[in-house]
C-alpha cells in the first residue's frame, strides 16, 4: 500500500512518488500526469507552462544568496514502461500503481513499478516544494514519451530553458553522475505468411515460456537475463518437424527484455510422446542454464482447441532461422571504459 511507501525517508521524495504513482501515466497517454504536474506547480505558486507537445516546465527562483549562481535545468520524464504479468488484471490507462514495501525494496504487485523515471520526477518535486534547500534558479523540465520514442525531448523548442547546466535525473544510482546512456534502434520486418489447413489426426498445444526476470534492454543487458523470445525459438528449433507452428507471440515493449512468450503448435497424435519428451529435456536445460538469473523460469504446455490453420513448413523453418540469427545480449564491450557495454 502507498501508506507504507509514504513512511520511507526522505519522506518528501517518497510522498511525491506515491502521489505520482497514483496517476496513470503510460507512454503516449500522459494527459493525466501532465495535468497533475501543472496542478502541482500552480499549487506552489511557481511559473508553470506546457509546450505544444506536452512537456511541462516549472520554474523556481534562486534562494537567498544563490542568485549569482549558474541557473540549472533539472529534467526527468513523466511516462513509465507499462507492462504487467499475464495473470494480473490491471488497466494502465485508469489505475494507479499498487505499491508495497518488501524489505529494502519498493515493489509493485504484478506490474512495473514506474521508478523509471518516477523517482527522478519525485526528487525534482521535492526540490521544488522545499523551503530549506539552497539552490540557484531552477528550470524543472518534465518530458513526455521517453520510453517509446523520446518524443518530448525531440520536440523541445529553443528558448524554453534559461539554465546553462542540465542534470538529467534518470539514472540507477543517486550518488553518481552519468555521462552517457543506452540508445536504441527499431527494426520492423514483414513477410507474407503462407497458411495451410491444420493437419488431421493431430492435437494442438499452447507452449509458454514464462517467469523470467525481465529487465531494461539497456541498463540490464549485461546481466545475462533470459530472453523469452529467444528461449521459445530454441524450444521450437528442438521440436523441429515434430510440430507445425500456428502462432507465436512474445514480449511487449521495445525496451524491455521479454519475460513471456507463447506459441501454438499442432502435433501429430503419433508424435505426442516424443513431443513431450523433448519439452521435458529442453525445459530442464533452460532452467539449469538460467537458474541464477531467472529462478522462476518455467516451460509449460497444455492441450487446446485446434487452430484450424498453421504456417507452411518453409515459413516455419525460415522464421526459426531468422530468430536464431538475431543477436541478443552483449555484442561488444567498450575498449576504453571498463565495464561499459558499447553495443548490445
């Protein structure tokens, strides 16, 4: 419950985080949180405005004795990664995050927490509302749609900021200054799918790879976390001609390591024993390999209704080969900065 969170220190930061997380704020649907920030700035009597794209600006004058210091921009983004477990009933468009304290961690029930970048927003809100923190003139900039396109930052117009130093409050540690960040490239690939009638004398099964830890595709890529899509592809490759593929669906967000993947396959009735033996073998291998990074990993299957159609054998083979060819994880470490992932 948020009451647990509000009791944490520094209390001002956690109170603001709890208030913020009560407001739905998925990427590209930030209308409510934009209004929330406008109301917050106005409640403090600080100059507050919203630009053409939805970025929010709140300006606070320098405190006494700090007027000659260089003005500073404090920046964070308002949107959050909206991902939930398949068994969680949750609507990111209408519900606030259900938070709780578990030992030294603040967690969310069945969904992402929104600490990226909600904690950054909360820190800035704490500075803006403070009466006893000395600071130069501050431009607080809250951008939108960072998680799915950097739209707010890209649409920022010149002349909106007075600060000469910008501190982006979107990092993992509050005692470090970060001089770089992970970038990303989206690639959309398409090909005509050739469908065929589902084989006769066969049984349909739903395969599920689930329970993986997941994580951020930039900040967590060095941890060796399992990618549900890659693991499912490995399962399908091992099954080979034993099955015919009807559908494949995995992952949900461009910047999140997939936690779940679902495939529907059709198995000849004469091959069901071999099918289940292979699944048992490969499932045990995956759990052994990823037991440390993904302790809750599970490969499950159940019989379902016939899907009526399957993809052609040629397409199935090409798809599995293509997914195998896609790299996952670290591709190259920086030769200049120890421990820095350069390409992944």
